[in-house]
C-alpha cells in the first residue's frame, strides 16, 4: 500500500498483485481482490482496458427492421381493400425497392 509519507511507487500492471490504494498502470483499471483488473464496463485486450461498445436497444433495432415490412403490408392492404386506382402497372411502378 502507498504510504502518505513515502513517494508513490510504480504503477501496477494489469493482472498483477496489488494492495488497496495502489495505482494500476491502466487508468481504466483498479485494484480489486488484490489484483489490478479492468473496471466495470471495460475488458482487457492486448494488455489494455478497453470500453465495451454501446449496444443499441433491442426495441430500436426491431423498429428499424419493421419499417420496410410495414410499407409492404400497407401496399397489400390497399390492394386487398381496393383502395385507390390500383392496376397491375401502378402497383409494379410504385412497389418499394
């Protein structure tokens, strides 16, 4: 442990033994369980703590996937209900790509 009366010792590398109050070499690491480990929301890669990438929420991803499908459903409903001047030519020309 670093003493307030002594100069701070060297920074501790990842996965190396440490004591409470020691400074880990990586700024995104901390001494936990007597070992320098990456902080929560970080993982170790090539000896460096990297932040986990932010994930899109499943609901926003699903909404994006449903948009093209809903457009096709809208076309089919109009054809079945006979709404508007739908002929084979207008349907083929206006079909979403």
